[in-house]
């Protein structure tokens, strides 16, 4: 796998170590669309409008995430061939977040707050590195389930609930977890 970038190679090596240690099921999550995170949007604010997609996310940052995810998929396919007795599940973090951001009201989330953190200290994306969630000056929203993002980095319980369901039952895990786990 010498053509695989170092980060993906490290992930593949860790997965191999788990399998060699006896793991039968391994779930490997990809990267989320980091170009849609309040932290990244705040730190890169002021860029030319051509650097944002129609949802308001940073195109180049998301391009890096999709490239990583593509390489990760290739590495997992290779590992599946090498370890056919193990079940290696690729958990797509990117697509479910994009699905929610494209139609937040369908998931009970406020369109106006789709790219804002629930817990933060003001600004366009409610994220401020000097007053992150839990620090003096930061406050939490009244209804976290109306937000995609909790604190600029982590997703809300509501968002994680959708992701978990889609990983367990499809369509955002390859293969869906519940389709292969035998208990």
C-alpha cells in the first residue's frame, strides 16, 4: 500500500492490528465534511465567496475530506481481500452530514442554524476560539436537537442519532452494521 497516504496507511495498519489480535468486526469511520464545521468556517472566514459551496461550506476543505475518504475506501477494499474472515465496515461520516445540511428542516433542525454551533460564544457560526463551549462567555442554545453541530467540532445528539441509524441500518455504512453482525 505504498501509494496510500500516511494517514490512511496508519489507519490500515491499525485495522490489521485489530484483526491480528482477534477482531472479527471492525468499523472504520471516514472523515466528515470538515469544511462545514463552525470551527473551520470561522477560522477561514472572509474568503472569496467562490470558495464556498451553495450550502456555505468550504469547497477545498471538503475536497480534502472526500479525497481522504476515497483513499480510505481503497485501503479497506484491499484489507477485505487480505482478511476475508473479518468484516471491515466503512462508516461514511461525510454523506449523512451533507444529507442533513441539504435539508435540515426535514430532520427537525433550523435552516438558519445549520452551520452554527449550539454551544458557543457568538459570531456568524457561534464559535470563538477564546470562549469555546464550557468556558466563561460561552452559552448553549435552548434546543440542541435543532442544531447539527454541538460545539463547533462535535455533532449534536440528534445528528449523531441519524448517523447511528444510517450506519446500523444503511445506507451510510458499507455494509450496514446490522446486516452483518451476528449475535
